[in-house]
């Protein structure tokens, strides 16, 4: 291909109900409901962990969710969709009374999160939720489909990396040894168990949300962490209340991810290519690394049906300070891909026909050879580099920006794809600046660049964390940073592959 060609990738259709198709998730759920499947829950059996006020607010929100919520009169066009009620949307009831309730001590939680030592404060605040859930799992047999962890605004505010607690509100630390001493103990070791235990909490990220999810992965319980201000914003004064989406949009987004976490599939891509598997590589730079091991790797496997699994690989010297990129060794690349292939074969009884690896950087020779060594010969393995860039702009005559789905084919192995832009269904461009394309390179293997672009467009519509029209990145890479943060929020012990819903 010697000249650049301008083409348009049609908007992928989504499947609902009994194979009815629409472009927008909200249209399909409103008209037809989720795809018929025996995997969908018959009822939303949800457990709740929170203070007495948090549990009350959850129940109040569920009652609101059961009926219609009017679309906002003002605001962005893409958000102007009424909420028809949970059962009317998903076809199953969501009882206001929780399937299981765990009440935690709000005063204890408040004291712990306000500890003057931030590591101790966040770690001990997570303990309040973690200890209560583990106690329930030891003593009770009934298991909800997933848990709502309702978080007071104070915990959210002070449970973030750069949060600062006012001096006159700080609680004295109880067993703090300080970060510097902890780092020395963790690197050199200690003969005293008490010192090792006191130092252990400094290995965890200063992020309540990520730490809570990471520390409970071993329980096999799915969590939805939600703030009290999200559930009942009108109960908070203007100084506490944050800028929220309108109530209808909150209902759409939180209900969609809840249905997914309960085991359902809100929608599917209509034109599914059988036997195709997509892998998004996940890396997280470990700032306080020990020795040469400076990053954790992982992989997110997705199918067009919406199924997703996260695999945690090894910690190693994967990050390069020279070019600020991540690359695996041949051995670890083979090991990680071996887990992916084994999981796919367990789900489908055979290896995939095509396997696409999506990454943000080039694949080094040894790294790619490692991937190839584990993939069966009958599987076509293709490496795709996807990155955001602003090196190229495209303008249209008039007031509207470039259409979503516009693509420039620079060669048979490189293209620029506008996954954001003017969207006819929304009659607007849901953005503020001139839309930028993603750069797509086929860096290894053989594939039709047009088919790669069609696949990427479809993968921008598989984000079950909300009911939005589409995302700017394919789901294989959309959550890479978040998944990496949870994988590295605590000591990097390898965990078994878990469904994607554990991480969002």
C-alpha cells in the first residue's frame, strides 16, 4: 500500500434478548433486556458490608432503583435516557432487603482511617471490612452472588495516596514503626515475628479501594465498592456532596456492573467471530521494588461474548528505565501465555483459532518467541500495538468533528482509528477537544488490518462497568492500569486466574 486510504468502520451492533440488535446498550436493555442465557441470575442475591447508616442507604437506593427515574432535563445529550427500573431492564428482581448483611463499627472505622500513620490507617481500615467478611465466611454457609462494600465519605477521602488528615483530627498511631524502618526490615529480614508483622503493612498501596479488593481476592468473593454519597447524595450537604452524574445515569451504570458481577451478561457483540481470543498485557511498575524486580505482569483475556479472565504473572525486572517500556523474559512470556491457553481450552474444549495480543509497546524478539512457544500450531498468533497519540489530526468541514469509526490505513500493517468522535446515535461528540485516534500496528504475525480495526471497535463496547455507548480504548487495554494496581496493591503473591469482575 503506497497511499494512505481513508475508510470508515461501521458501528458494531450489540445483541440483546433473543438476538435483537441495537447500537446502544441502553436501547437494547430498555427494549429487549439482556441476552437470554441460563447463566443470568434468577434474582439479585446481594450481600452488603457497611455501617448501619451505609446499609440503610443501600436499601433506600435499591427501592429507588426498582422504579423509573426521569432523564435529566439539562446536561449532555448522551446521558438523557430515563431509567425504566431494574426488573424492567434486566428481567430479574433485586430485593431491597440484602441477601446477607454485615454491620461494621462506624466509630472504629473512623478512628482507624484517621491514623497519623497513613499506611497503618488505611491498612487497619481495610481490616474492618476484611475481618468482618472473613468472619461471616467462617460462620455462615449462605453465599451472595457478590458484595456491596458501602464506604463512608470519610474513608474515601482519607483512603487515597495523597490524602492529608487535618492535624486536629488525627488519631495517634498504635503500632507504627515508620516507613524507613519497615523498608529496612523487609529487605534485610528480622528474627522477631512482631517486627515482620509490623513492617508487613507498609508493603500495601496507600489506596483503600485497591487494597480492599486485593486483600480479599483469596476469598473468592466479588466486591462492588460504592460510596455512601453515590447512593443517597441528597442526604449530604453541599460541602460534603460531590459532583455526581444525574440519578438516571448512576442507576444505569451501577445496575449494569452489578448485573455483570452477579454472573450475568448485559449484552454481547452481535457478529461474534468464533474461536477468536483477545489478550491485553498488563504491567505495573513497582516503585518500592526489591532488588532488580521492578514490575508485575499480568494478562486480561477477553472473548467477544464478554467473558473475561485475569491472569497474574511473575514479578521481575520487566521495566526499562531506558525507554520506559515493559518486556517479559522468554521464560515468563511462555509461562503467562501457557495459563491463557489452558484457560481457553478449559472453557471451550479446544485451543483458539486466532489469538491477538494487545500491548502498548513493541514485543521484543525473546518475548515474542516465549509467547509462540506455548501457543499451539493451529492457532494464528498476532501481536498488536495499540497506543493513544496526538501526532495526527483529522478535521471535517462544518462544526462537527470526525466520525467515530473513521480510519486511515497508512499501510497493510499500520492504521489510525478514531474510536471517539461524532456519534450519530448520540447526535453529539462526547468529548471536549478535537478527537485523537489510536495508532494500531500489527507488529508480529499476519492479519488483515481492516479486520483488526473492526475487532478493536467491537472491543470498545464491552465495558460492563457502565452502560455507556463506547470507550476510547478496547476493553483489553481499557482497564490495564486498574487491574495492574490491584495486582500490586499488596505483596505480590501469585493468585489463580479469576474472572474480570473481581477487578473492576
